[in-house]
């Protein structure tokens, strides 16, 4: 038995912020941001619009694409780093919105890798027969933990949501997932505030993202390269077997480096970083839904998903659509 993706959906908040808008409030330029990251614009949640608000829209679209009703969902695994509250968990809050109460609903927190982690957890429930219609979400309001006085990170992060629905299938499906973490790198990319630890001095009692960009970049390229090779080796597949690479959308240069390792032309990479920025847990399901809805990713295609984030955490998933 396998778990198969039977529907995808995504949602971006209405407000679009261009590089030129950021250049008005900090010492940066459209040229620098495009050259170093590939980002041209991104979406920001409205005041009061929360991660679960974004997730609900994406979830309803994924459920509709699967030909189901919200009441059919019997498991929710919600990947996020920016939940609405400490508790109830974002999955439980989403479950109430969708009106599919009763089954398990929980969140998985692994920074930008949260969706890959959530997918890996949910597919095991489905494969083992413990869930029949699982909703897997990646959603963030990263602008709530963005330090707009720090140009090295403020230009990168944004808001959005993506979701998929999984169902049991005798054919693959999610072929394999490969999760990793190395907590000894936590000082290179982290958030300065938390409930138990409190706030870092000098942050004005705000929880904000801190990142050593250059160091993070190097580790990301190495680990993502290893992770996609691991997925192929585990399944004895040649690089050429993969139809689409759906990468975490942090930086176009990281994506190009991983594509090169796979001998994959950029025409077979789903790229949304230019329009979405880095939406953390939402970036992979947003890119997947983009590729599915514009008709590039078709049923039967072999798709390789990968992500890297704070922790460090990283992973990949090989999926037959
Ligand atoms: N606008 C203009 N200049 C900027 C800038 C900005 N927004 N941010 C940094 N700079 C400057 C720096 O101050 C530095 O100036 P200096 O040479 O005078 O010191 C110069 O640009 C180069 O900075 P550097 O940090 O070396 O740039 P980079 O090429 O490494 O690009 C990142 C920076 C953040 C885009 C890149 O390191 C990156 O993408 N890192 C990984 C990000 C990532 O994947 N994170 C999340 C994982 S989920």
C-alpha cells in the first residue's frame, strides 16, 4: 500500500510587495535582490490575517481538487514555524474551520523543511491504514518574525500556504521520503524569541529571524545535493528518470546548484521564488500546486521534492503523481 497525492491547493495573500517597495524602507535595491536571490516580488498577509487563515484557503482548494468534501478528511498534519498560537496546534484549529473533527490533527515544526517532514509523517499514517484522507499543509506568516531593520533577511521572507490531500493507493504514490537534521548548526539560522527561553537582548522583545546567510547557503547546497542523490540511490533510479524538481524556494542560486547536481535543465524545475520569495513551510506545496495547475506536472510524472531550513533540517520526497 502507498499514499498518493490526489489533490493540491495553495493560497497567497493579496498584498504584493515588490523589491522596489522594500528599497523605499531599507538600504537595498531591486538589482541586488534579483541578482543574489532571484526574488522579484512576494506576498504579505494583511494585518490580522493568520497562518491558519491562509492554510484554510489552500486546504479547501486541495480538497476540492481531490473531489472531496472537507468532512472527508480524517487526518491533518500541519507544517509551520509561525502557528497562530502556542496551542491549540494549527492542525486542530484548521480542523475546526473545516468541520472535520474527530481524527488526529497536529502540527510539525521543522522550519522550512516542515512540509517535507509533515508529508513524511502523514504518508505513513495512510500507508499503514490509519488514515484514509489525509490533509498535509505547509503555511506561514513569516513576516510576523521578520526583522525589517535587517536587510540581509528582510528581503527574503514572505507569507503563503500550500496543501495536498493523500489517499491510499496500490500504485505509488509517495515512493520514499528522506528526512535529516543536524541541530549543531542551530546558531546559523534561528528565531530570537520563544515561550520558554524568552527574548534575546537587543531584539526589543520580538521574535525575529537571524541568519548567517553565506554559511547557510553552503550547507544548504551540500545537504540538498546529498538528499536528492539519496532519494535516487535508494530507489535505484537514474537522474534522468525525474520529470520535475520541486525545490524549496529560498534562493535561485541554491536551486540552480541542486539542479546541476541532478543534471537537470532549469526547464524541468518548478521555480516560484521570483514571485513568492521564501515562504518556508509553504514554499514546496505552493510550487507543487503551481506546476500542477499550470499543466506542467501531469499524472504519472516522477517528481522530486526537497527542502532545507533552520535546525538545520532538510529532506526530500520522491513522488509519482
Ligand atoms: N541589499 C543590498 N545589499 C545587501 C543586502 C541587501 N538586502 N543584504 C546584504 N547585503 C550586502 C552585505 O552587507 C554585503 O556587503 P559587504 O560586501 O559590503 O559586506 C554584500 O551584500 C554581500 O553579502 P553576502 O551575505 O555575502 O551576500 P550573499 O551573496 O551571500 O547573499 C543571501 C546573501 C542571504 C541572499 C545568501 O547568502 C543566501 O541566500 N543564503 C541562504 C539563504 C537561505 O537559503 N536561507 C534559508 C534556508 S531556508
